[in-house]
C-alpha cells in the first residue's frame, strides 16, 4: 500500500508552479490563500443571486499532544490522513483547504441553511473521529468546527472567515467535538469577551483585582491548616465578574501572567501576618506551565514580599500538565527545589491519567467538588472518592476534598479517612481583612478551649 505521505507528494508533483503559492505543501490541498480566493470569487458570482452559502473551519482537538507523543513525522502523517478523509467527503460543489497547522476549511457553495451546514459538518467531525494508523499504533483525534453563512452582498471573504473563526473559538471553549454556526448570540458573546478583556487589562494595570481567601481545614479537628487564594474582580461597568469567566479570558488573551503576579503579590503580603504554621495555596493556569519565566516570577515575588516558599503550595490541574508535559515538569521541579509544594487541583474531572501520578510527584491531591457534592446519593462517587483516598495513601500524598457544604458530607469523608477539607461549610472566600479577623477568632476559640 502506498503511504498517505507518498501519495500526497505524488499529487504535489502534478501541481503547476503557478499553483504552488495556493497549495499546502504537506497535504496537497489548497492553502488559506486559495480558500480566501475561492470565497471572493463565489461572492462575486452571487452578487445578483440572493442564495447564501456556507463555510466551515475545522480545528483538530488536542493535536499538539499527539504530535509530541508520536513525533513530528507521525503528526504529519495524521494531517495527511485528515486531508484525505476530508477530500473524500466532498461533493462535486464543495472544496476543502488546509489553512493552519491543524486547521482545515470547507467551502459549501450549495449549502443554504444553518441546519444543512450543521448536518454536513457534524458528519465530517464523525469521520475525523475514527482512529488513525500511525505505524504500528493507532491515534484518536476529535475536531471542533465554527461555521458561517454568507448572507448579504456587503460581506467580504475576510469578514466571513472571521465569523467562522469566532464561532470556532466559542465551540472550542464549550468543549471538544462541538460545531457552532455564527449567530447574533455568538456575536454578543464575542463583544462581551472583548469588553471583559479590555476592562481586565486596565484593572490589572491599576492593581484592582483582589485576592480573597478560603480556609482549608483538618476535617477531624476543624482547625484551619491553610488558605487558598482566589482572584476576585468587580468592574465599574460589568459589576462582579466570576473568575470562571475572567481567568479563561486572561489566559487566552495573554493577561494571565500579569494577573497572576498581582494576585500572588497581594496574597503573600496578606499571608505574612497569618500564623506561621498556615500555608497559602495558589492556583496556576495551564498556560503558565508553558511559560518558562513562571518559576522566576513566582520566586522573585516571594523574595520581594519576604514570604517563606515552604509555606506556599501551588495548585495545578491535569490540563496544565497535558499541554506541554516537559515544560510543566521543568517549572514544577524548579519550584519544588525552593521548598514549594505542588497540589493537583480538581482531581478526577480532567483527562485523569494514573500514569501521570507515577511520572510526576505531587504533595497533595484535591478531590473535585463534583464527587463531593454527590457523595451522599451516588454510589459511583462514593467509590471513586474511596479509591482516590487509597491511592493517595499508597503514594504518600495528602488529600483535600473540595466543595464540602454539609455536615453529612464532612462526616462521610471523615469515615472514609479523608484528612483535609474545603468548602462553604467551613468558610466562603473572603477578603484579606475578614480573613485576618477570622483567624484571630479561631485562635481565640482555640486558646479558650486550651484554658478550659
Ligand atoms: P478552584 O481552584 O478549584 O477553586 C475552588 C472554587 O470552588 C472557587 O471558585 C471556590 O469559591 C469554589 N468553592 C469552594 N467551596 C465551595 C462550596 O462549598 N460550594 C461551591 N459551590 N463552590 C465552592 P471561584 O473562586 O469561583 O474560582 C473558580 C476557579 O477559578 C478556581 O477553581 C480556579 O481554577 C480559578 N481561579 C480562581 N482564582 C484564580 C487565580 O488567582 N489564578 C488562577 N490561575 N486561577 C484562579
Ligand atoms: Mg484551586
Ligand atoms: Mg479545585
């Protein structure tokens, strides 16, 4: 059998010189110039014809880890196979191009409605989800897509492609394997995102994002053993914006580094006046584990604020380890050498891999709220928590269960042998002053109990 790479090469040899500038050299498909050109020509043809048409941009989910895992050559092989599958799925009117490293685009001149576009693209996503042959091994991929419908003659190819890119961005944010068609709602969401981005840039520069703190307790004694710093932001126009909204935007738009440094500075300044035995837990975003300056930034802030690194714990998620495992490991080792501890946050929800627990050492695991909230009425959650606890015990890691809201949940966790807990039952996140007052109260209660 001829390899897909070879047949793509043979195909390229049949391409004339003039066409080369419009051809993707790896797959033999048209490139982004050709795609743009074809849309412009179709728009011109449709000048007197009100019939719409559709475009779709398809992006492979998690292609980079596959490339890293199987090697560059295997990555190329997969891209060629993707191209072949897409080309084979086109009807006589439609055409496909490769417009980015792992981004493909389809032009559907004869697709006239949103539903028809969704139908076609969902079929393509299905086709791309079948396993790929990589030598002796198989790789699996999924893909997401953003579509746009050409509707009025005032739209250019660039505007239409931008719309599809915006829909793709929202599809990717919603998770893997999603297909979205650009709509008024997406337009509003895109405007909101841009508004948040601009307001956040200003707020970070003005030092207006705050650090709040939530206690982490010993479940048996209820004594506070540490506090997690959580970013809080109120904008004069937007009001309170949740970190679940602004942290992902900060990551995507390159603000996370500055934001994180601001929060760490404020958090360590506040934590300096807490009792010395309390640790400070601090979240790092996945993109920060790709940036080799992260370790340096953290250590220089600790030095400036005079905070003992041995009192700091860094929370990272499994997603953070997946993007670039080698880079994440390097940063983690750097931090660990200075005495900083490493926790694995939201355990059980991401791309959990037990292999990762073997390859990388963690000091602590935080069991995600999703399991804790259903521990009372869901047998699988109960078993999963028990298994995680046994695992941590065997590997010598501490455990904190997140999102504990009721005494019944706390009781059950204690019964299973869980030592650490965090949740509204013990305290909601509050600002630095309220945290200090809370810690003084707790110390007062402890002293009174001791005196009795
Ligand atoms: P996380 O690190 O898993 O933090 C725990 C989240 O659960 C916090 O949400 C906390 O307020 C919430 N929570 C705690 N106990 C309970 C409970 O009993 N019930 C319920 N329903 N929720 C509880 P928050 O503050 O909205 O933060 C959300 C996420 O945003 C955090 O999840 C973290 O991933 C991220 N985040 C927050 N601050 C920062 C930051 O400074 N840097 C980075 N990189 N990420 C941050
Ligand atoms: Mg956390
Ligand atoms: Mg968490």
